[in-house]
């Protein structure tokens, strides 16, 4: 999870982790280790098995391109929210992410 957290912090987001306590099966490569990213309380993107050992380097939390893909989805959601709620110029809106928190729901 640390690479994903680092990417969000570097992009100016606050991050809140929310662990889902439901036990999952090691054999289930979707539910086991999934992440659900939320922005401003709304679901943005879910990535099944993101923390599963089988996926760590190929689409999981140790895969830099997978981490960047998830971060881009949240940035896009933050820009959409800014477009809906502000009359500030687009460049200024895109840079103002610090007032919202990205929530990462995880299960292991």
C-alpha cells in the first residue's frame, strides 16, 4: 500500500485508510487484497487483488504503472468535482486537491 499512499501524498491528497474486516480466501484473487478508492465520499475505482501476493508486481501495489493508473482516476474525479462546484479557472481547480481526502478501503 505504501507506493499508492506515496503517490497520492505527492499529488497533494490526504489519505485515509479503511480496512475491511471481512475475511477473504487466499484463492480469491479479486476480493483478497482488493482496494476501493473513494474521493469526497464517492467510489472512484475498485481494483481487485491489488494487494494479493500473486499480483503485487503485475498490476498490484508494487507495479508503478498500476499505482499511477489508480492515482490518475482519483485526480480525474477531483477535477470533475471541481468543475461541478467552482467557478475557478480549470488550472487552479486541478491543483486544489488538499481540501479533500482520498479513502482507500482494503481487504486482506
